[in-house]
C-alpha cells in the first residue's frame, strides 16, 4: 500500500522556468512533510519541510505548498537551474515531537535543460 | 565525523552467503535509520534506532534481516542467507532526536549473484 505517491516519474523543465513536483498521500495521520533531493551515487539530501499547521513554506528558490483537504503537496523551484537536475523524494510522518520513520514516495526525476 | 559514513560502498555476494553492512552516524545523533532502495523503487524503511534500542523494526522484510547498534553510535545491518531479491542500495541516516531532516550516507550497493 503506497501511502505516499509521486505519480510523475520524470519531469523536464527549461532553465529559468518553474519546476512543480507533486506528491499525494493517503494516511490522514501524516502531518509533517519533507522533500529530499538525490544525486546519483549519493544519499538523499534534506531540502525543505512543512508542518500541517502551515500551507506554505519558502526557502530561497524552493517553496512547498500543502493542501490538507486534498492530501496533496507540491514543491516549486523558481527559477530552475541545471544543478537542480536530480531525483526528488517526498516524505511524510506523523509529528510526534520525536523524530521517527519517514514514509517516502518513489521519486520524480527532474531534468533542467539549457 | 562530518557526515554519515557507510561501508562497504559496494558489495557483491553469492546467494546464500551472509553480509554485514556498517553505518557510522554523525557524532551526537542519537537517532539512526536504515532504508533500502531497490531498482526503480522508493526508499523502503527497515529499522529505526533511538540510542541502542530499536523502537521500530517493522520494516525488516524477514527474519534473515537483523540490525544492532552499540554505544549509541555504529550500527550494523546483517542479512543472512542472502537472496537475489535482497539486491538494493542500503541507506543509513542519522538525526538529532527531534529532527525529521535526516542526514543520509551514500549507501551500500548490494548485489546478490
């Protein structure tokens, strides 16, 4: 049972444009969400997170939006740069105040073209 | 150390052999996690340690898999009688107890032939 879904396995965007990566979840107990970026032969790197008490969180070029009623979140990258080309994983967890396991999606491969 | 260190980086083993994968977390990180990523799949949770105890080992796929952590630091994931379906990249991560933004190691690529 895939509790976190990333339905687009790949996305291609031109440099300078907006990249939008989507993620859906089914478990209503999830209330903390994260995005990770992964380059080949490296481990995933934490990018940005959002708690369910918010609907938006920004960090530089990266913004995460959360729609709790739709159980949907998205990551916006503006402007996209060639170095953003990587696999992006969405992850979710119940927020208990103590770090615990994250449930990951299957990833979306972003390619930023010149 | 500066980051999460995993060894070996690559391991090829024959079906039926036992393997041990090692993870050295960031100093001071009391939480440690093991995940694996099979080809074309997402990250699959295996086990979580808080200190030396494992409050959640629900992701271990069979009793051939075990893990331990000693001294609140280094962790070893052991797979006994390896099968071809065990081939995957095994990732270790660590974090402070309240921090959901884990730091991952580069992983061990296990190939069972």
